[in-house]
C-alpha cells in the first residue's frame, strides 16, 4: 500500500465527539501505521494530549489510539510491536497510578493484542508497578499471553517469574491477592511443579476471595483444564472498545449534569451574598441598633445561605417552617459567636424579611416576622448550648479556647486582637455534611483553585482530575 502523508490522514475524525466510533478512520490509521512506523510518535503524542486534557473537555483519542495499535498489531514488525508495547505499558502503569479503570481496561486489551512476543516488556514492568495500584493486577493478568506461544524459553521465563511471585506470597512479602494472576497463569501453563507451592498457599486466608482464587488455580492445574474465561484481548477490538467508549461517553453526560447542578447551586449562593450585602446597605438595616447593624450582613447572609444550601429554598420561598429550621437548628448548630451575636439574629432576620418584601421578593413578611419574634430567647439558648453543636463547631470553639484557630484547609494560627469578640474561623467539614461558620472580622481569603492536572490537595498522590476532581467535586 502507498504511504499516505501524515497530514492527509483523518485526524479530525479522531477528535470528533459524535455518538459513534469512527471505525473507518481507525482502520485507516492502522493501515497507515503498518505501512509507515514513523506514524507511531504522532499517535503517541495525540494519546498523551488527550490523557492530559481528560475531564476538561470531551475527548476520546486516549481510547482510539490504543485501538489503532490493536487493529494494526498482527501486521506490525517485531521491533515496532515492542515500541508500541513499551508505550502502552507505561500508560497502563500511569492509568493505575491515577485509578483510571476505563483506561486500564483499554490499555490491557491493547497490550494483549500485541501477542506473547511482548511478554519480556510485561515481565519487566511488573518490577516497576506498585502492588497497591490496579496496574499490578493487569500486568500479571497479561502473563497469560504465555499460553499462546510455543516458544519454550518465553514460557519458561514467564513461569519462573510467576513461581517467584508465589514464593514471595508464601513468605509474606506480597499478599495472596497480589499473587492471584501468577497462580492462574501457572495453572493454564500446566506447570505441575507449582502444585506443592499452591497447596501450601491454599491453606492460608480461608474464606477470603484471594483464597478462593488460589484454590481455583490449584484445581485447574490438577485437572489439566483451562481455568480462565476468554481474556479481554482475545475479544474483537470492536467489542472491548465499544463497551469502554460507551462508559466514558456516559461519564461525560453525568459530569455535564453535575456541572449544571453545581452552577445552579453556586448561582444561588452568589445571589444570597448579593442580597445580604444590599440589605446591609439599605435604610431598613440602618434603622437597626448599631450592634445589630454591625452583624446585619453576616446574619442575613447566613439565613439566606442556609435556607438555600440545606433546602434549596430561594429568598422568595421563605416560610415559617424553613425559618424555624434555619434559626432554631442550623444557626445554633453551625455558627460560632458570642451571646451578643445570637441576640441580634432575630432583630436582623425581622428587618431582612421586611426589606425583602419592600424589594418585591417576598410576601407575608409581617406574618413571618411575628413568628420569628417568638423565637428570640430560644435562638440564644440553643446557640449557647454545646450539646446542640455539630462536631466542627465544637472543635473550632475548643481550638479558640486553647489559643489557636482552625482556618480553611486545617491550618492553625494564633488569634490577634481583632478576635476578642468574634471567631474568625473559616469553614471546616462536619459529619452532618455542612460547614461550621463564624462571623469574620475581615473578608475571608478565597479558596485556592486547583488545576485539573495538579496533585490532589487531599494527599492521595493522584492528579486532581482523577481523585477529588472526579464527578461532584470540581475545581472552582
């Protein structure tokens, strides 16, 4: 076949995000790679580009490139096949490090499609992978490729590596679960010399899943039958790519839905902040006593924010039940402050209700205000009773009493002179799903933004996009 210039290949088809896989383009790229191995590097670069952008935009090249390699595999030279194997295995280890299960499936299938000739690359990689990551299991699963070859040296090399891993499991340097893949490979290679070792291992960890796997491998070896079902790389490329592509496609839809919901929630919070600020600058608020006016914006923001965050209740939908929950449960449970702050809650809330009606936002403010007036003493009583505080409020108050203060992110700092009447504590998570808050004496620092490819701040060692940045927890 005549070599096609790289620029004439359908690169745009690989970047398309329609509701179907561009099979014709994948086949064309596979044919081109067989004819010209220099295409390998641009395809690797395309994979890496898509991998780095994962989660930021809808892309599928990190699925399509391994599929192209798999489609081309039977026709590639041994040298090119090894180059492809090294690249794919490196990506497999990276996917394991990031916890990308879909990527692990696709990459395992693509490596397996290269055939048993790549086993030396697989065995070398088992020395680099961490046992605590999913790539470990995938690599030992790939040792099953040895069953496909008649090369005695390659089979012996694989069997020796598997026996060595089982011996490590026997002395406890790896777990039985770590050795499952090696046990099955030995069984399917009919390595009878492994029987005594498997028998000894089968007496450990009874009733655990790993024990059942070791027993299954032993029974298979004793019976002489093949023990495992068809491996993923033995399935047609169209089958394993289609199933994984569909899952990724669905995840993008879910993330878009989550993003829409998050945008609605954030928009609601911004509105409550804006309304609280406008209220504090209004003539209605300025008619409050000076001490209450000083707390007006903070209290108004907390009332509106808590109604929205915990009940999705807009300011125009405030009613007596919602206000009772906010004033008698949520504020006492979560807000940190002295008695004077909580004595201002009811007067400020009544003024807020009046202002919302004057702005045409709320109806029945007078009726709601009468209900709120009856809770004046009860708000203070509940807010000052430690038995009703949530866990983070208790921790923050205790930290203040010990002369330090918890800030956002868990740091500690010494209090300064401005802290003598109010806590300046920022938000900290609690077991009830919400933050404890306190009246800030100065505007709080904005939370640091986390890049999608930055290390996750939770300390997992993974990238943010593959850890806390997954669905439902996005960087701002």
